[in-house]
C-alpha cells in the first residue's frame, strides 16, 4: 500500500466533482468510484447527494451494493451527504418501492424532510468535532434523522432536528458542505480515514 491516502467518491449520480475537490483540499488523493474494482482500491468512500432511490438502483446495477455493504461492515470509513446519509441509514421512514440502503449507522431517516427543491436553504451548523466557526450547510431536499440507536453519536442539530451523525467509521450529514468551499467536514472525514489506516498498520 502506498503512503497516499486514497478516498473515493461514489460517482453514480450527484455532485461528485465538488466532493473530489473538497477531499483533495483536505489532503487526500480523491478518485471517482463506479465499479467494484475501484472500490477495492480506496481507503474510504464518500457517498454524495443526489436522488437516493436512483443511487440505490444504480449501485445494484453496477454491482456495487453488496461489495459496499461488505466493506462498510468491515469498517471502511464512509461519509454520506444528503442522499448519502439516506444510503447509510439502517432504516428509512418512508422508502420508495425497491429502495435499498447500504446501512452502517443505527438511525431512522426521513427523506425530503426539510422540503422540496424550491425550499432549499443555507444555515450555519455547529458540528461536534469541527473547530472554529459553524459550518455553512446547504440543505437541498434534505433528510433529517428521526432517531438514533445507542451506537450512533449526534454531531449536529438544526431547527430541532438531527442533521449530522457518526457511528464508528461512518459519518453522515443532511447538508452539503462540499458546496460552500469550507472543507472542514471533509478534513474530519480524512482524519477518520487516516486514523483507521494507521490502526490497521499496527
């Protein structure tokens, strides 16, 4: 294994380019991931926003769903934003027909909870583990977390709703930090991934 920390972005749908830019700014080698062979080569993975039902169906179509579930179960660091948060939920409150998730975080998520596209908004969010000023969060048809299990840690709330959660090596936010130019949440995820790799090398 090379010294470079390689983090993939699931490149089936969504704002892939912005995540690649944010990860590179946070010190990782960032690569798009579309196939199982590419997934096998990364230290961690970001699941971007988009449409969670479409991402689910494309992941199955591209043969990625089962390898992704296996790697998350094995502890691969993973970060989901918006639709990516839905993909990491163990349960969706109102799933579309045939919608599957990767799982990994003991939480129940409500899709489109903050409203439709024309109700998108930006808000400052205090995220535990991110120092300095609040993070600028862009909420676009964003989910929120209805509840978490004992293993999940709430990192942020907005308007009384949970919008950032971590469980072990899995991180999820309702909002899109990659759209703001503030790379601190990505830096947190890069640090998580680096710590996991360091622990494996002991």
